[in-house]
C-alpha cells in the first residue's frame, strides 16, 4: 500500500478498521509495562519519589512538540500537495496535542512545587510551552469558526506552519536562556545522562504515549472523515429539498396560468 | 521493588490521576463522536441519501 492509496478516504477507513484494534492493544500492553516499571523505579538521590512524575511529564512534553510537528507536515500536505487526508490529519491532531500539552504543563507544575518551591515560573521553557498550548487552542477555535472545511484548512495550515517556529524555541530555550528548567538529559550530545533504572521506564512510557497518540489520532481522523460525509449528505439533502420546493412552486404557477387561460 | 512515595505522595498521585483522567476524557470523546457520526450517517442512509459512488456512507470496503 502506497501513500497515494491512502489518499482515498474510503481505503483509509478500511485500513483503520483493521489496524485500530492492534494499535489499541499494543498501547495498552506498553502502558501497563511502562507504568509497572515506573512504579518499580528507585527514588532519585535528590528528587526522591517525585522522579516518578517525570515518567509522565517528559512523554507528554515530547508529544506536545511531536504532535505540532505532525500537524506541520500535514499542513505542508494541505498547502503543497493538496493531499485529501492532510487537513483531516491536522484537524484531528489538534485536540490531542492540546491535551498532551496541558498534561505536560500540569505535571510539570506538580513536580515544580516540591522541587523548585513554586508551581510556576515565567522562564523561557515554561512560557514557550504555555504559548504552544494557547496556539493549540487558537487552532481549534479557527477550525470551529469557519464552516467550509477546505477554507478552514488553508488558514489553519498557514497558522500551524508559522507556529512551528516555536518548536526550536522550546527545545533550545534551556540552552539559549538562563532558565530554572533543567537542560536536556536524554536527547543531548554525548548521550543520555540518566541512569538505566530511570531511562528504561522513561523510554517505555514515551513509546507507550506515542502509540497512544497514533491510536487516538487514527480514530479521530476516522471520525473527521465520517463527519465530512455527514456534512456533504446533509448539503445534498438540503439542495434536494430546495429543488423540490422550487419545482412545486413552478408547477403551481403553471396550473394557475392554465386555469386563467381556460377561464 | 515498589517503594513508598514519601512526603510528596499527593503531588505524584495527583499527576498520575490527572493523566489518567485526561486520557480517559480523550478516549471517551473519540468513542462518543464515532457513535454520533455513524448514527447520523445511518439516519441519512435510511432517508434514501447515498454518496455519489453509490455506496452507503458508512461502507468501508
């Protein structure tokens, strides 16, 4: 199956019907293993047991950027290649990305209070992620504000690509500015600085959450395709009603003129 | 070996509970949305409306 084959929404629906149960099962199994490994991870010598918050904070923070990256590629698909599923993919991803970003901010705050002594600090990393969250909400509002999905898709695609500028700012904010947020400890030059006892549950949870995103995204795309079918059928129904009422009015006028002629 | 959550247990438990709640809301929203769209498509099918391809709107061959 090629990407061109997937451009057909009907084929995409058929494929998702087969793939979704497998993705859901793999997500469930990996989440269970990841949660077990997280529960069994030892306490950190500085953070104590609060290190366990990292096992859900870090995957959500990664996904908050990854989902915007997926939406940016989909936006290119809308603007450059006009792929029929591109704007469906972008629209379906936005609420899921917003949820992951919200969780990254919330769990970060809950970790920050005992470790930093504050829930919130206006430092570069936290502020740039908050901006990302607000951009997700803005995109969702834009999709709802425009009735015609194809017009909304182009506007949303431009906004998404402009918003992608924020991704490197988030990633490198801890290097470019003096922030309270610690620098990268997993994806960095010279390899991870984490001990294996923390790295393994963290990676397992990251893979599990990524699979969760893929599963939810495919399901949300399927819903969006069905929503568009409903919309087009409703428009067809409305035009039929308008046509039949016009025909009815026309035949009544014809009957009236015939009666007048007969009289 | 499972360890005690220490003095900040409430922060840890709240984090995991919030993540579970948000994921549950996402899953619930997607499942309910799917049911709503398929129900509307079936109603439109019953009223005699079909797609231009001639297939039922809910078909996924």
